[in-house]
C-alpha cells in the first residue's frame, strides 16, 4: 500500500496531521484516478450509510458548487477545505434521498434559545471574587485587577493566567468565574499550573489559588472544557458539573455538560479518572484512556464506550468533527460555534445521521455543503438562520 493510500485511511479516521492533509490534497488533485481512489475509499468506509447513494452524482454537484462560488481565486487551502468535506457529502447522501420523498407534513417552528450572560455583546466576561466584572478582549495583553487595584491575573491574547501567590488568605479560597460566549474559545492557567480550554457557551468557577489545607482542588463547570491537570497525588482535582463529578490526580480529559443537552460526556485522553454521580458517589465508574463515560441526566445512569478521542477534542484546534450526529444535534453545535440561532422548519430532517469534518469554515460554507445532498434551503437574517424543507 502506498503512502498516499495510508494518508487516505488516516483522513477517514481523523488521525491525519495538517501537513499530511496538504500532501494528500495535492495528490488527489494530480489525476482522476487518484480522485477515484479517494472517493471509493470514502464510500467503503461508510457502507452502513451509503446503501444506494450515487457517489458520482454527489461529486458532480459538489464540483459545480465550487465553480459557481463568486471568488476571484481559489487557493490550495480553499480547495483543501472542500476536499475535506467530501466525506460529509458521501455519508449523508442516501439519507437525503429518503427524506426528499418523505410525505409526512412538517409542523411547528422551534427557535432554539441559548441566551447566556455576555453573549448579547459577544464578550468574554470574568467576575472576580470581590464582585468586580471585567470584559476580556480576545486580542492584546493586559493585567486583570480587582476593586483595590491589585493584579490578580495576566492576560495574553485569548488566554489568562492566575498567580497562586495572590488573593485569599492562608485558609480561605476566593472564587472567580469566567464566561465564554458562543463563537469563542478561551484558555485559563490555574494557580497550580493546570490548563483549561473552555469551549463556546461555557462557564467556569475556580479559586484564585488552591489552599494547602484543602483536601481537594475543586472547580465548577457549565458547558464544555478540556482539562490538562497537573499531577498531585495528595490533592485530587475535582470537576463539579451539574449532576456529575470527575476526580483525577493528574491527566487530560474532556467534559461536555451543557444544560441544553440531556447527557454529560466525559472523555479520557490519558491516565485514569473516576466519574460518579454527585448525590450518589457509589454510582460511577473508572475510566481508562480512549473511553468515554456518558451520563443520562433523565435516566440517571452511566454508559461506557470506547471512542475516537479526536472527535471530542478537535474543537480546540478550530475543527468541527461530525461523527454520526443527528441533524438537530448539528444545529445545536453550529449555534454554539458560530454565535447564531436556528429556526428549523424542516423538522423531518432532525433524525438524519451525518458524518464529516470542517476546518476553519464559515457558517455559510458549512450549510452550503450540507445542503448539497440534503433537501433543505436556508435564509440568514443577521444571526438568525431559518431552515426550510
């Protein structure tokens, strides 16, 4: 098997690097036979979804859309991004055929309301322990001060670091809270060196510094975050999020716990973590790398499965990975990522299952790609997007 064939396989299982992706993209464009091989491998990888989908017709429509885009030039990177979403077209095609002829009537209009503090102005907001509220701009460096003018943290671009030597007393922890609006990602460095990446629409409550006399290092999360916890065997790190707590000594993991979701998903990258229900600690499980614990907030029970961790951590690199998600679930992800709201009049599409990947795409490019093989149209009015059958 040639190295290019291996790169195709790496593309399909999300393990390909940016450099390898560019090499693959150039190889695909060198000849029709290379493109044909690429298409055939994508189709083979999605046998359960494709059934009777016409691959050539989908690619023809895909190419025509590229040609019709009103741009003066198409760079290699632009071509690359569209090659990356071809897998999306192939995977969803047969579902589109089923739903196109679905005679069931469409009823009801649902506007998804996900208002959070600060998102009206699209601003990152931090509330200090003394009640001081600061707006953190994504660009530039600055010192964050409390009401007395004391420096409590240093901000550089889209990250902020807290000094363990500042704030609180010997035996009392003081807590700050940061809110990340839709459309943005932000990084925090806690006083013990732990790194936290917060996804859009998330909130984290954390101490200025962890007190030596406390048995645990505790933070409180709403939304989604990736944690790289500094190891301390004598002081476990605990993330409290809605109905679930995650206890670690030091490792990397991702937690998704949005209030609008009916589940809490904890995905372990390395090490080991203990995941349990807050009110019933005996209801929980130990996770090993590449496994995910999913807590059903309605049934109050856990399930455990082995997963591709890249799917659940790619958001840190600005990648949108869609892996067997329903149309309705994708809309929720797009709302958080692009700071938009959907009015979905095509409810018959909600249960369709999709798979694909987008890299640094704007919202229109994502919707255009989905619409190539899915029977819907859309209209954008400011940040309101209306989907129709």
